[in-house]
C-alpha cells in the first residue's frame, strides 16, 4: 500500500518526545514517501470553549489531517493522559463513540474482537449502536464510568470498550483508559485502511443529542422510576421516537438532578420532549 505523505499535529507524539522517546511512525516496510509526518509543536488539554475553532484553524494552517488533544486530568505523568478528542481541518470532532467504532472495525478485520463484542456505556449515541450492529457485532451496555466498562470487559472477554467522553480501554494492551494508546490505535487504523481519519469518521452517523437537567430534591432522585405519570411520559416519548431515537432518564450521582437525555434526527422535536419530561420531573419531585 502506498500512502501520500501527510502531516499530523499530535499531542501523543509530543508526549512521547517529552519523555525522551525516539518517535517514528510509518507503514510496515514503507519508504520515506509513505511516512506519516508528525508535527509536535502543538500540545493541549481537552477542548475548552472556543478551542475547537482554534484547533480547526491551526489544522488548516499546518495542512494537517487532524488535531489531537489529550486530557491529563491535572496529573504530572504524561503517560496518564486518559482521553482523546480529534478535530480535522473541517472542524468535525471525532469523539469517543467514533474512535471506538473505527478501532473496533480494525480489530474485527484483524480477528482481534472476541465474540464480535464491543462495550460501551448508556451514554453512547444511538448512531454508535447502529454502526456497531451494521458491522455484525453486539454492544454490551454498562453504567457510566470506566470502572463499569472494565468490569464488564473482564467478565465477557471483550477487547475494546469505553465512553463517549473519550475514555477507551484496549484490554489486549491495558486495563485503563489511555489517550496516547488510543491515538496510536487510530493511527494504525488509518495506515491499515489507507483512509484519512475524516473518511473513517464520516461513515459513522452520530444522531443529535439533547440533555436537560430536572432539579429535584436529593432524596427524590430515584422516585421517578415508580411514578405512573412519569412512566407514561417516558413510554410516549419512546413510542414517538421508536427506531429513530432514544430516551435515557437517569439520576445524577453527585447533584440533586435527574438527567433527561434524548437522541433523534429532529432536534426541535427531541428538545421539546426533553423539556416536557424535565418540567414534569421538577414539578413532581422538586
């Protein structure tokens, strides 16, 4: 396979060099013309407001294929970078859901996906589920938190799992989320497929997602599950979105809130439904 020489702005490359590593990335048996050229002068934390636009501008200026950010969670060790977000020159984010899809497809093609199983949390987008099912694979769904993802993976033997936020576990390499490892796995998928990151990402349709918080009394956070009126409202929403959307209602683990999340193709529609359910929850339990 012959690849055109490309530029990548890579936080993982900067991290490796900062640790004193000698870094070269290339396709197996490749010549210089096939090399992936890393630009190591950019190193940032996870995106903050306004930084997506900045990343997009820098990516275009440097003629790079993607701009990668890693979240070090205020830790000193570079190797503890946990999550990755990638942004290409057109400003499209490749989040955790898309990264898992891309890497899971690569692993399936290589025979590294036992039982054709992928693990994700309840927050993963319905588009993620449709893509994984389209691969001929199954999704094991867990509660939010990489500890629950890992527990499930250890039980089922699954080799890849993670969260929409970007925490991804490659169990055949490690048992914790590692942004640098995730970026290297994506590089491998790019090299093996011969496609750009944007081309791999664009094959995955992520549905619009709306999140509304209903403020309730802390002691009432779980009571909505047994309330007939709330149950009826949720059932009506699920019927309205059947096959083309999703409803997820869950109590916050840290705040006096019930989180109302809807996904679907019609943003105005799902926003209205989410607001209606949130108002009902606050009225009854606030």
